C-alpha cells in the first residue's frame, strides 16, 4: 500500500483529497490528511476507509520527520513559506514531494541532491502557477511544431466570483487566502512589450490596468504580475517581443483598491499602536492628515480625489470604513487590520459559487502571415467546498500524484510541468472535470 501524506487541509484541499480517495481502493492507497485540529482533518476525509486524519502543526519538526518517514509521497498544501522546510526533510529521507506553489530559490538548490536520491520535487501544479504553464506550453509547442514563431504572449488569470453570486459593489469575494489578496502586487511588475522593458512600481500598479472583454462574461481589467520576464526562459521563448502575465479583476476593482494602496493600508512592515482599540473610522483616519474641522469623509475626498466619485465612495462605505465599529485586533499591521475588516464582508456566502477565468493571447507568424490565437478557460465552482479554486488547484496536483505513483513520471529533481509528457496527461484528464480551453485563431492584418 502506498501512503500519501497531505500536509494542510485548507480551501484548496477538498478536490485534491476527494480525487485521491476516489482512486484509493483501485490503486491501494492510504490518504493521510493533516490539520491543526483532528475535526478539520476528519471533515475532509468524510469517514472514508482509506483516509487517516492526523493533527499536525509545522512548528513540530520532530512530528514532520515522523510523518514523512511513514509516507511514500508528500503533498504540501501549507503556506508557501513552509515548503522549503518540508522539501529539505523529504530530500533528506528520499521521499517524493508535490506542491502547487512557485519554485523558491531554496527548492532550486535541492535539485541535484534530489536527483541523486532518485526523487521528484514537483512544483507549480495548481492553477496559477500550474494550469497556466501547461495550457500555454501546449499551444507554444504546437506553434513551434508547425514552424511558427511566437512574437507575443499575454496570459491573464483571475480567481473571481461567479456571475450568479456577484452581489456586492466590489464584484469580488475571497476565493483564496485573504492575506495573499491584501498583499498582492507588492514589489515591481516587470514585463516586455514590443521589445521594450517596462517596470511598474507598486504605487502605480492599480492605475496601470488594461481592459479585456472575455467571451460572454463582459468586461474585466488586468494588472501586471511581478515578474513576467523570467517566463521567456521557462517557456523557451527567449526572443519574444511581448510577454505579460497579469491578474484579472472585474472592471472598477483596481481603482477602488488603489485607495488602500495610496493610503498605506496594505503595508505589512510595522505594527500600529493600540491597534486593538481602533475603530474602522479611526483606522482610516490614521492615514489622513490632522484637521481641526474637516470630517474623515471630507479629508479622504481631498487627499484621494478619486473618492469624490459616488460609485467609488460607496464601495468604501459598503465595507464599513466610516463606521465607529471596533476592529479588535491587537498588535496588528495595517495590512492585517484591513484584512480583518474585509474578510466578513467579502466572504463566500453559503450558497455562493466562485469562478476561475484564464486567458492566453498568442501572437505568432507562420509562413509569412501574422496570427493571433486566444485560448480561454472559464470554470465555475460546484459549491463552497468544491470551489473552482479547489478544483483547479487540487485536481492537477492530484493527477500528478497518480502519475508519479504509477511510474509515469520518470524525471527526477526539481520539476515544473512544462514538458509534454507531464502537461498532456494532466490537461487531458482535467477535461473530465470541466477544465478545458476554448480556442480561437484569427489572421491579423
């Protein structure tokens, strides 16, 4: 019997665990799911005879060593900063590991040792990163195989709310870790456009959006991700003239979110004094200049002129930013306080469904003619457990686990899914779960 250890039982774990359990009888697997509470782990397993719940906290390194020693394959769904800890222990013990997260420098440094130990460290097997790599590489390889030359590549992805559940002024709800949303985009966005290197600092990121109409879903806006340039080497398109990867939101979101950025509310680098005593209104006022007579509303409209727009102002009002309601969070950074305010307002409701939208735009030349190929995926979640995010993060990770345990993945070391022998079987099976791309190829004058 093969033992699969799943570290973490958060929002993206449900579909992965279901897939593994569905395969467990036929393939003789035991699926060990860990969480900080036994109840959480049990809830993910639903009493399945091939499932074993266990309590685990990443701070318990001794227990981590024991759990890894007793398993054949380890799947880490912990926060990304903990993957290196797990990976180092997996390499030490000679055990395979899979994650949905980006390859860190620490993981890269384990490549040769993992090869020597004959183990695979598979990464970037979620939706973004993951399905974005696989679906892009399939088209890129097809274009190259025809003799075509790729000149431009734009790839946009968004974790959003499904149209039928879109019922708040922000047209957005949390379908992923709220902390990651609050801190998104910090740093400098780097990309290449028509042969020119472009750099967008964080303070201008949410005013540098581009608009897209996607299928019959209406208007979206995209802000660029931090580093698009590195994908030239990863995708083998070093001579490309345009490469931009971005995050999708509904139109109007970025302009409103930029209010928080400009005020400094997304800063996570310091703690605010007496944060446990702050009301929402006092929190907002902390970032506005002192004035003996002006109200908070008046000061905000003067300092951030965009908030004079009624639609924009009402988005902030809907969040309760002007209310004298205590936040009640001690020793907190601005980003933590903002997250605490947003979470109850932007949480998924019990009957809500989320949505993942991904679109690639490929510009290429073939036999002297210019073409544009658009490849679009839209998937709507089933419910608040098997969300679109859970399906698209967990399912490709689970499929890769099956491929690894059944001997279909031969590569060893640190791996990302950019080769046909990995991306083709995963993408093909994902279509059974509604994860498929609609493609349109047109001539460009």
